[in-house]
C-alpha cells in the first residue's frame, strides 16, 4: 500500500492505517531510541508513546515539514 495513502488514512484516524505504519516504522524508531536509552523496556514504552503522540497529532502532519519517519522519530 502506498505510504501517502496510509498517511492520509492515518490522519483520518483509520486504525488499520495506524497499524500498518506502526509495523513499517516501529523497529527503526525503537532502534534509534534504544541507542539513546540502552534499556529495552524503556525503549518499548517510549516507542509506544511516540506513536500515540503521532496518532493524537496526526491531523497536523504535512509532508512539507518532512518525511513521515523523520517526524515520528
């Protein structure tokens, strides 16, 4: 599925789009976070927080601000 399509549906609070984006990016984001905190439990908690924040602020996303991954990470 096209990323722009997923992001559009994510912005419309589509749970399936959220799940697909989460699955696409969670490992990469968790890797970045784990390099900083060096604790797997904390990494997982922060990763979930990042995605919840992205979900809660999804309407404000604009590709003009940068790629989706950079804004989530």
